[in-house]
């Protein structure tokens, strides 16, 4: 059995916490941070269930930045 270490970010959005994996496009949510991370773990297990582990994008020292867009 292979293992892969993935980084995630968690933030509060309304009444829920959102957890998102930084290396693959998978996210989940829960009423607490712990629940959001547990749900993300389960979602990632399902995501990788039918595909081989890919070479993951190495994200080191991520930073949150703001981008301002104009729209009509």
C-alpha cells in the first residue's frame, strides 16, 4: 500500500468549514474543522480509489493573496 502526503487549507464559510486539498482539486465541508478534514480525507480516498497515485504538485509555503477583478 502506498502513501501520499497532501496539504490542505480550511476556512469558515457561513455556518460551515470548508477544507480543500492544495495538490488535487478535491474539497469538502463540515460543521467543525475536524469534521471538514475528516470529510476531505474520505473524499480523497474515493478520488484516488480508481486511479493510480499521480505525481503530485509540490506546494510549499502557500500564501493567500487577494485579486481584484472588474466585471459588468
